[in-house]
């Protein structure tokens, strides 16, 4: 079973920031938080990952709480092309096994 | 990010035949490849983990004799669906990674068994 809990769906206005929450209260010390997204009928696309510190790349920012029990993915300026299912996954970098939950369907609206 | 390809992108076959799907890491050598399947409106389900040069490890409930996985080189893994039946129709997706590095996914292969 997936170790994360995400809201099933969210809406965001185009050009605004999209903040996607994820709860992972049972995360272990050696597990990372990974975010992927899947646009319809395509393979998942890697977005970002982190262990305990906040991370930022050209796609998004990842904010991890100090107790590591939850995190937020931030898309700073959402576009219509960001409409997708977003998956938050906790996994050990040793095994690499990603267990997908149901994710959050983000709908970016004009 | 790294590039992973799959071939074919879609395939239609008759019930009882076998289908082979290729997964290649194009710009890196993948020590581990993973195979997933996805039914409509459902999430991805991990089928097996494949390490180069060794036997694949299958997830509980996945028939290893039905879904044959070969990982003969650091850039190629194949999934063969043997004696396919309509219930095997699905979206099959592979991913690849180098040890302890990020996992990258292929574009997927849509299988339709008639």
C-alpha cells in the first residue's frame, strides 16, 4: 500500500501558484519524498525529490516539514500544460521501488 | 532528465499469442529497471524489479511465467506477455535508474488483446 495521502483533486487558476499537499506520517529516516506527474496516456514525469531540506528546481519547489510527516509541492506559475495527476511517493533510495497511490488530479483553469 | 524509450508504443494482438515490449535507457546505463501496468483510471501498479544480469523479482500476485522479464544489458530490458488474453490488455510502463539515483519512466506501451 502507498504510504502517502493526497487530496483526490484540486483546481488552480492559470498563472497562480499550485500548492499540492501530501501526508506521509509513517516515513522512515532513510526514505525520500518523490514527486512525479502523469499527463494523460503518458509515462510519469519526474518533478523533484527531497530527504529533509526544501528543494527547488526549474519545475517546482518541495517544502518538507521539520518532522518530515508532510510536504507540499509548489508549481509557482501554473499553466494549462500542468494539468495532470501528481503523485507523492516515499521510497528508499536503496531499493528504488516506487509504490504509487491515487495521486492528486490537478486541473489548471484559464 | 534521462531518456527512457519503449517499443512498441501500442500493439494489438490475438488472444493466445505472445507480445514482447522493449525498454531502453538511451543516455545512461540502468542498473535497475522496473515494470508497471496501469488500467484505465487507475494508478500504476509495480509488477517487477529487474537488475541487469539477474532474475527479476516479481511483486506479490504477478505471475512470473506469464510476464517474462529479461534484463540482458545495462540499457535494455524486455517484458514478454505470454499467451495473452483480453484481461492482459493494459498500459505497460517501464522505468530505469542507476543505483540510488532518480528513476525515469518510459512513455508506455498500450496493449490490446482481442
